[in-house]
């Protein structure tokens, strides 16, 4: 007999609103979605007040600048849409992905808390830590996390920038290039776990034994504050996009979800800023790791028996409980795409001069897949009036993997 949180094939089919012909793409409408003003209860998770605090901190970091927002006019014309914009996170702080805004921001805020507890009344700022102030304290703090690559690199970068230590647990199958990128930042890396979920469990046990501070981007049980900080950092991406769009507003926003932190941050910020005029939100996942989609289908937080996808950053079996609180209310539709669709999208984006990794290209892939199905187009309103915002959440964070999937050489 299956566990309560697992759907049988028949039960799962019953909640799928569309299954486009000739693909294994699944589209599910969220019957719990809320419209109107941003719910007051969600401000305890993500809020404009905390966003402004995060942006004030991040703007002091060396190399901060908004990432590019590219209009894809030719693609919009080919797909019969009014506009498509793609925000490219491949240049974020030279790390190749959006994760630095979450992981490194949480590192800073945690160090700030420790310093103020040890030195009441101290003047703490990013510049002070970068210049070595309080190094006698920060150098004794070790941050620890489990990762598929990008989150670990972000935490390692933040620890390196602000004078702390870092330990990252990867897992078998994470590429040598991603491991090397983390180690180049001075972090200690362990890649002996068989999968991500096992790495998460191991890091929790080892951190407690060693006195490390666990910095996870997923919330569980009573572990909520740090993932909340991570998500708050991601809201900077949403605000940059709003400012770059000016007076124009998207009608549809596609957001990738692994554990859901990025998707929750983007949707929450747009919703709080735009209120009842917010766009429609479509959450994108791999077909082999659609844990948010399963949660939407079951109308409660649910896990998968296993996750299988080449999209490493999205290859997750259980959503963050904190992110789920937002996505349960904000998500209009969930779409799960096959791995091959992401590879095709990587190649097409390269033709437009955009280097996007397998997880980064997922939103672009989902848009193409849905536009190819008349029923899906009609349901989502992807017509000549639709203005679509996409995010390429990563570039070629591992050059060998990018080449193996696309046959292309990313720029040096």
C-alpha cells in the first residue's frame, strides 16, 4: 500500500488538468490560488520591509549591479505573444547563478547576529566585515550546507567574502567542475553522499557534532529563519526586474522551483508590489522531480519517493515548508517538463546569445512547450496580448556539463 503522501497513478491522472499530446509535460491548475491583495500572513515570510533591508546590505557588496533583462522580441513574434523578457542571472557576482543573493545574504545576516551578541552596540556593515573587522570572531564560525552545486558555491562565497569558514556536502553525481568551483573559495567539500536528501541528513548530524551553523535554503520542522533570509535575498531579483520593466507589467511570470525558495520569493514580491493586479504565476519543475506540482495536486505539502532529473538545481523531492506556504496561495499553474525540453531550450537560447544551464533554461522550455499545445495556451491565456517574464537562473556553471548537453562551448 502507498503512503498517504503518495498518489497512485490513477489518482495522479485525475488531478492533471492537461497532458499535451506526444510529450510527458504535465500542467496542473492550483485550485487553492488566492487573488486580491497580498495576504498579511505571508508578510511574516516575505515582505517589502525585509526586502529593503536585504537590498541595502547587498548594494554594499563589491561587484553588485542588476543583471540584464533581455527582450526576446523575435521569440515572442514566433510564439504569437505580445512580449517576452528574460532576466539573465548568469553574471551575478561572477558566480554564474542567482543563488549568491540568498546564500551569501544569509551568511552576512547570521554573522551580524553573532557579532552584535558578542559586541553589543557594534557598528556592523558588509564593508567592515570585508575589511577584516571582527575577524577574530568570524574566522571561528563555520557555515555548513548540502547542495547540488549553486547553493553551496553561494554559501562558500559569502563565507569567504566575510571572513568565515565553510563546509559543503555535495553528493555522487555532482560534477567535478562544480566541486572545484566551491573548493576554489576555500570551502571544504564532501561528495560521498549517494543523493541530495542523504547529504542534507548527514550535514545536520555532523554540524551538530562539530558546532557548525547549518545554512539551508529549505525549511523544515522548526528550521525557518535562515531559509526565510535566503528567500528575502532573492526578492532583489524581482525588484530589479520591476524597475527594468518600468511602466510595463507582465501578464505571466514563469518561475523555476526546486525546493521552491526562488519561486516563492519572486511571486511574493511581485504580489505584494502589484497587489490585485499581479500577473499569473506558473511554477516550472522537471517531470522527474515535480514535488511542488504533487503538493498542489494533493493540496498539501507532499514528497516524492525519489527525484530524477538532469536539472540539478531543480532535482528535489520535497518542497521547503516555508516556500510552500507562499506557493500554495500564489501559484496559478504548475508545469512539469521533460529533461529533453530543457536541453532544447539551452540550445535555442544560445542562438540568441544567452548562455543558460539546464536549470536556468527550464522556464523558457516550459513556455515553448505550453505554447505548442492549443488547450494549454487557451487555459493560460498565452495569446497575442500576453507579456511573459522568464528567468534564466544560471549560466554554464559547469562548462563540461554544458558542452556535453548542447555540443556548444560556452564563452570563457
